[in-house]
C-alpha cells in the first residue's frame, strides 16, 4: 500500500477529517430541522409525505455508492491495486444500507399513498433486484477466501450489477408504473414547493456528506486491518 494513499484515507487525528465530521453532523441536524419544522405538510398525504426527504436522498446515495463500486472495480481490474478493491467493497456495503432504507421507507409511504405496501411494478422490482445484486456481491466477498480471486470476481459483479441503476432511475419514464413519476425534472406539472425544494436540497447534501464520511471511515478501518494483518504475519515469520 502506498503511503500517500494511506494518508488520504486514514482518519487518525486528522484535523480536516474532524472538520468534515462536524460539518456532516451539522448538515444532518439542519436537514432534520427543515423536514419537521420548516417544510410544509403536503395537503393530500399529510405528514407521511415527509418520508420523501429520507426516501429519495437514500435512493440517490445508493446510486452514488454503486457508481463508486462500478468505477473503482474498473480501476482495480486495470491496476490490480488492493486499495481500489477496498474502496469498491466499502462503497458496496454503504450502498446496501441506503438501498435498504429505500426499500423500507418506500412501503411505509406506499401504504398511505396507494393503500398497499408493495406491488411488482417496474420501479419497485428493479430496485429490489438492485439490492439483491449487491447483497450477492457482499456474499461473494465473504465466501471466496483467495484474495486475488475474490477481488477479481467481485469487481466483475460490481461492474455488471451497475447496469440495473439506470433501469431503476428510468423505469418511471420508460414504463407505466404504480410508482409516481419524478417530481424533480419530471417534465410538465412536476416540481416542488420552494420550501420543499430547499429542504430536499439540504437533505440530499447532508446524505451525500454522510456517505463520504462513512466511506472515509470504512476505508480507513479496512486499511488499518490490512496493516495489522501484515504486521502479525511479519512477526509470526520471525
């Protein structure tokens, strides 16, 4: 592992990491304040509509996380540097968490909006498939013990699995679905109340900062774990 890469992703006592963690916390607190005290209550669905501020940012961040998996899997296959594999696997774990939040908050919202918690339409089905693909990615990493083989196979799964992301995103544009069309950049009659839009932007920013905060922390833990294992082997060989 290269020292400069270790310096970038090591948490340690880095002042910049501390500042970023404080800003992340403040952004999350600001988002919560705007959700519950600033954004207006939607007239049709009432307070349950506020799930929107958790559901949609979670979906976007899961897409971002899986894009990081896709990108760093390609870089790994080119460079064969374990550092890239660590970033990809860490992003996959975080993506699964956010994708799970999407699949949990969606049915709660759907129960109020549609009267049912689940229906096998294109949007929901493709999102469930996406979750299963990256669950398989993590299972693969746990059941393949050869480090090189594990990294290569999971990189291939991470790249192929990303194909489902644009399908999830575009499903409401390509097919008629139970899931409503996009309210942002969705064409005519789409859009949000200005207060709702501000709240959504702050939430999306806060979730994005949280993603990178967790990613930095997770990568740092994995790299420290590898260093400890290396030192343990070095001592054992003496």
